[in-house]
C-alpha cells in the first residue's frame, strides 16, 4: 500500500471518528435533555425515545473509541515508525504496551496510584546510547461513599537511558513542580543542597550519598537539567544502577495523531520529529 | 507574678533558640568533616594512581625521586591549605605526565598507561565532586555563623570560618615538579 492510499484511508478513518464523536455526544445530550425536561403526564413513548437516544449515543461513542484506536495505530505505523527509523537505529516499537507497572514503581520517580497504564513502547539507539521510552499514565481513584475523586499523578513520558558511569549509588532530581514524586524504592535518600542557589530554587535533589549528587550533577549537567525544565516543565530524573531515568509530565501522549485536524504529511512528520527531539535533547544535553 | 511568667517564657524561648542554632552549627560542622574525609579519600586514590603512572613512565624518562616524596610530604599535612597544595602538585604532575606522553607515542599506546589515564580522569571526577560537596557545606556553614544573631551562638562555640578547598595559582607555582 503506498503512502497516498494509506493517507486516504487515515483521512477517512479520521472523518469517521469525528462524525461518530459528534453524533455520539449529540445523541447522548439530546436524550438526557429529553429525560430531564419530561413531565410525568407525558406518554411512556417519550421516555422510551429518550432512553433509546441516550443508549444509541453511548453505543456511537464506543464505536468512536474503536475507530480512534484504529486511526492511532495506523497513524503511528505510518508516520512515527518511519521517522523513528530515520533518526535512531535498532528501533523497536510496540504501540500496545509500555513499561510494566512494577518497572515504573522501581524507577521510583512517580507516586504510584491504583490505575496505571503505559503504551507506545519505543526502544532504540542514538549516537551509541541505548534508550527506551513509553507513555505512562498514573491515576489514583478514591471512592468515598457518594463521590469518586480521580487524581492524576502523572501523565507523560518516561525514558530510560544507558548511563556510562556506575560508581555511584542513587541520585534523584525532582523539579519542584513535580507534585507527585515517587518513593525512590523506599531507600533512604537525603536531601542535598547543591552549590547553585538558582538550581536549589527549582529542584529538589535527593541522594543516598551526598557526594554522588555532585558526581553525577556536574555544573554543565545542572545547566542542561535547568534547560530541560524550562522547555518541558515538570521533570524528574534518577540515576541508579548504570541507568538514567527521566520522567516528563507533559499531560499528553507522544506519537499520537490529532483526529480533529486534517492530515498533512509534512506537518505530521514535523510533529513526530518534535516528539523524538525530547530523546535527542536528553542524550545530547545530559551527557549520557 | 505575671512578670515572672513572662521572664520565664522569654528565657525558655531563648534557650530553645540557642540549642537549635547550636545544633544546626554542629550538624553543619559534621557535614564539613564528612566531606573533608571524602576529599582525603579522593586525594589518596589520586596519589595511588599517579604513583602507578610514574612507575610506568619511569622506563621512558628518568625523573627525580623527589617528585613523589614531595607529594607524600604535602599529604602528611592535615590543614586544608596543605591539601590544596598537595592537590596543586598532583595537578602539575598529571600535566607533566600528559606532556611526556605526547612526546612518546609508544607510551601512549601502552595499555597499562592508557588504563591509568582513564583511571586518573575518573579519580579526578570523584575529587571534583568531593571538592564541590565540601565547598557547598563550607559555604552553608560560613553563612550560618556570620549571620546575626547566629553569630552570638557561633562566638560562644568558638566556631570560626572554614577554608574552601580550591587550587590557588600562586601556591601551584611554588611547587616545583620536574622529571
């Protein structure tokens, strides 16, 4: 199948998604409106119509979810895979899976909730540095009798890079805006004040041995972390066991297509390149 | 009666504050001592690697035995100024060994020497980390003891400003290292 045909298929799927979503919402809202405004003296037939409208709306929304999934899968295979292959080597993609919850907990950067979802696993090599990444969503749902509260602890991307140095224990850096920080595997990490007041203002550094924080966070690395923070916002980094883990709370998923926007090849490729640039930024700026 | 209660409250508050400040100064001093021991370890490691490097270099160019003993002498001193001086001497020695290696291609291709060069870079990185930790702790301690009213407690504890660990150019020139 050539690219034009694939794009046409995608565009059709995209339109189907938009129509089904609009129709689903309209039917559900209209059905609910009918139910709410109906008086008791109205005939039962109105009640049945309203109920049918609502149920149809829900069914159409379900159909939308299925179509959207299909669209995203096709989008990622068409745009993301190609761009990833052109930038990185040894690329392996699995859009269905991501990091295992235990793995996310082991990284220790994100507070664990009771709803953990991870997808869009990508691994590869850039300039000799192996990396893995996946989208991660961690939520905590609390039911208190009458009401249900959902706290989103993390919604973004988690990266794992090979880090050449091993002569240290564990060091973690959290931007102060990274509200739901993890338990760092319950190991004792002391707070470390770095020599830069500016850095201390924006970040919290924790290390099992204070000297390790100064060993991995060289002045130029601190500067690069500050740049990452100013560029991407909520950032958390952990150095442990020859790996560097980076969690960026972007409140969004990478490599996903926008179903409400017409597909233009060049723009989509640019978008995927931007998603990939996070990996390049980290590898180049953090001296991994 | 009321005045007595007020005085007691004031005295208790001052005592709690005094103990708090005194503890924080002691903790800061303890952190400095820990960081200083880190510098000692890193300097010793650096010395050991340099000794091995000098042994490897020996075969290529004759050097004076005083090079090593000078460092040893400097290391025996315990003050921070002397540690600074020892570090400067080792900086100079490393530089001299690298210049020597530039002139002897066979030395550069010697596996043992290459490994030692890597080791010295690693050791220097550790020393750098220990130095930054020490200086950060000294900075925090010095700021703590000079700020009023903490300075009153610091004076009673005989706490004095600590020296930073940093290479001083003038002292570095004073140490003559020759092959």
